[in-house]
């Protein structure tokens, strides 16, 4: 399922326009190599990638995007893995985006986890991809957003975004999801505190994993009392707390995963019926337009300043207090406008 | 010390250019009302504020900026308050910037805390200001950065930035500090977990406040073992853990604060001698140039799109998948260039 990097780099097409259409068509046909290539180009900030994205965009907005987050060791990968199987049983087409902000390369811990998921490797309707920051303009969050579009255009019904940790970068990443699942395990008393620091607000469903362990009842009570603290208007979604038993207790475990699966779909229905999904999609469109404005208008200016050494020059002038950022940027703006007037 | 909002708004000057110079001069003379007005204009994103900042910038880069963060209830305000007194005893000029990202207005919890600090109210060399997000372009972090410049230009030797919580926004804010103090209290076992989530990396000094309480030794051990985990090259600063006794145990308490004060100055010396301070200032200059590029070049474009209703139009087209952000932004870019060519 993971493509060979060198091979596909060698095959990268030369002619632009036509290739965008062709690559976009392949992706819409569900071609895994085409999708992988575009995602990689986005990670690497290859400018041409945007051209293909244009052709993909009209075919997006259909998939249900599910975020899975929680402390390291909480068993997120197991839950993700089981959800993939459960959704496949329902004939859903599934994609998994495993995101690691800390790692400069795809791989590492996530790749290790993914080995366990090889049981899906033979299934053409399951697409698993690791994602790391690298050079992506708009950062990791931007790359995740675009990758979701690609998987969406491939015709995936469910896109699962799994994060490694629970930091702020993860919150940004998980914001691309329509339904956010926070996975906890009993016996890590500190979890709740970590949750309070940002994740609590975005959780739609809580999972207490390995619920055969001691401390499950306490954790559940703590969660419920935290949820009680939140003001709850009628018609609002109250995040359910779902227990998932030891994976070795096959019967209960499978039943728990089925419940989780059902709850995810119920949340999706809730988003649709309350038109909250529309609001989420609108918010995403706004963020995306801002990001593209930044990368398309500001990006080339900064790139040129850096290439000519002018950026270093500006930094040095600011450091020595020979000038200030406001005056320097005004000069940049004037020079930019002059260059545009001279051009064409 | 807190200025009257209405009164100073009434007095706002009309003529531009000259007023920038005049306002900047007043600020450099340490005029509290002039500084307050400029900080408020920055919060409110008044475009003219930049004109004054230009005149201030050459007079900045001298102050030692100290960040104070930690969980709510850890006693950050008390520590800040005591540090103000301790620095004043050393004849340092001091400013406090109390930052609350969650509050849409200055005030609330922070203002309540600040009432306790009124013992400094009669001291013209102590300047205390609350800061909230409001409309600041570049967000709260941008407003904090500019406010630090203003306090710096006022001739403050020590600028204390105090945050309310320990979320990601607080990490961004605290990144403006040269020396970061994380305040903990024993008996909140979850603290360490919260620290791991981002704050641990930026801490230069740990304070265990209310160290007469049970659990101090355990917390200290946990911190030290976490610090041991960090790779430590020779010559590197190892964050010391400083205990601060119950405020009622006057003798020890005052001694502890003196130790903290000493340690802060030692860290400052370390930054200077290792040239790490220079690196921090360089990083700040780079971030600032990026922020000003964004607000000066992108800001007016977005503002115009919003005023003309074109932005809503773009969002609607993206939502309906009638177009995509890339194509729409290309149109914006072309229109912008055309308008520049036509102008002047």
C-alpha cells in the first residue's frame, strides 16, 4: 500500500496542463499511486500540485471525516484498525491518514503501528497513508486539509485521521474532522488534565479503551462530570463515553467496536440534520481561502526575498535597529507593485 | 495605573505624521497614558498604530523579557507580584503584561488578580497592563510582541508577561519571553502531564509554589527525572527547580523569592554569554517581518474582499463546488495586480 518513493519520482510527468487533468482523473478512479504522488507533492510543497488540486476540488465534500486522537499508548491505532474493518463490513470505502507532527519524515512510530494494519493491505478499498510536515506551506494542517480532499475525490466514504499525540498541532489537524474521537485508557490519571488543555472542547465521542483495567469507572465518572460542567442547550450533542473491552475478550470487544461505529454514524447524522456539517464545511472553506491567499500572494514574495538574500538583509537591519519591520515591508510592497507595473 | 478608556479616546489626536513622533517621544519618556493608548490601538488593530511603532522600534531590544506561566490556581499572580517588588528593590524599572487569550475583553479574572497588585499603583516605575485578543491582526501573539516593544522603549528593565493558562496560545505568547518560568503547586498531580504537552520544552526555571504543602518532594522528583530525560550537552542551561514556601512563612518566602530573582538574572547572563539571546532576538525579528508582511500586504486585500462582499461570494462558490480556492485566489491576484497598474 505504501508506494516506492524513488520509482514514482522517476515517473513524474513533464508536461503540465494535460497531466493535471490526467492525474486528477486517475485519482477520481481511485488510483492509489496517483493519490500517493499528489499527497507527497503537497508535503514537499511542489508548486504544480495546486494545478491538480483544482481539478479535484469539484469532486470533494462528500466523505465523512473522522479524527482519532488521544495520549500516546492509549491504543488509537488499534481502535483505528478495528474501525477500518467495521466500516469495510458496511461496504464503506475507507482511507486512513496517520499524522505525526513531531517526525520530519513519514515513518517512525506511525510506520511501526501501520505494520499491524497490513491485514488491510490486500483490500483495494482501504488506503493508508502516513503524513509528516516536511516543507508544506501552510504547515502540516494545510497538507492534511488537501490530503483529505484527495481521499474524498477518490470516493472514500470514511476518512480517518489519526494523530500521534494530543498537542496543539494535533488539535489543528483534528479540526479537519467532522467527528472527533478521543481515546483514553484507565490508570493514566493525568489524561483528563491533558484533555482539558484543548482536546476536551473538540471531542464528539470519548472512548475508554482497555476498559477491563482498574480505574475505568473512575475515569468514566470524571469524564461525565466534566461533560456536566459544559452548558448543554437542548438539541445539542452530548459526547457519549464508550467503553472498549480488552481486545482478547473477543465477543465484548467486537460488540464495543460495533457500538462505536454506530455512534460515529449517529454523530454524522446529527451534523447533517442540524446543518452543523454545513457550518463546518463553510468554516473549512474560509480557512482554506485564507491559506491559499497566503501561499499564492505572500509565498512568492517571501521566496524571492529569500533567494536574493534580501530577507537576511532585512533581518540584519532589524537586529541592528537600523530599520524596523514596518518600514522594510513598505519598501518590499512598493518594489512588488513597481515590478508588477513593469511586467507583462 | 489602568487608564480611563473613554477619556483617552476623546483625546485621540487627529493630525498623523507629527503625532507619531510626539507619541513616540512621550512613550520613550515613560508616559504611561501614551503607552496605554498605543497598546490599545494595537489591540484594536488601528492602522495608524504602526506609524508610531516605527518611531519606537529603534529604541527597543534592551529589556529582559520574562514569561510566567502555569496552571490556573498555581499562584502565578502572587509570584509575579513578588517579583515586581524584588526587581523594584534592585532599582529595576518593571512592566507587567497580563495576557488572557480566552477573554474577549481585558478584565475578568486577570483584572481581579490585578487588584491585588495595587500596592504598586503609586510607583511610577511599575506599569501594569492587561491584554486580550480583540481585533488584533496577527492575533494575540502579535499584540504581545508589539506591546513588549512599547514597554521596552519606555525604558523598562524587566518586562513580565503573565499568562492565565497553559494552552497553545499561551505557548505562543510566552515565546516572546527570554526567560520562561513555569509555576506549579504540589497536589495537582496532573500538572506534569500538562507540562509535557508543550510547556516543558520552553521552561527555563520551574517554581514549586506553596511548597509547604504535601506532595512537594514527589513533584520535585518527577520534575528532576523529566529533566534528566532531556539530553544535556555541556554548557547547556538545566532548568532549576525552585521551591517557594507559604506566603505566611514570611522569612522563608522572601528568601525564596530572592533566590528566584537571582536565578532569573543568572539565566539572563547565561543567554548573553552564550549568545543565545542574540539568536532569540534574531528569531523574533524573522517572525515579526513575516507578521508585518502578512498584515501589510495580505491584510488590505482581505479587508477589501470582505468589504465588497466578494469574500462571502468566494466562500459560497467553494461551498457549492462551483469553483475552488486556487482558481478564485488566482483571480484575486490578477485583479490586485491590475488595480496596482491602474493606480497612481
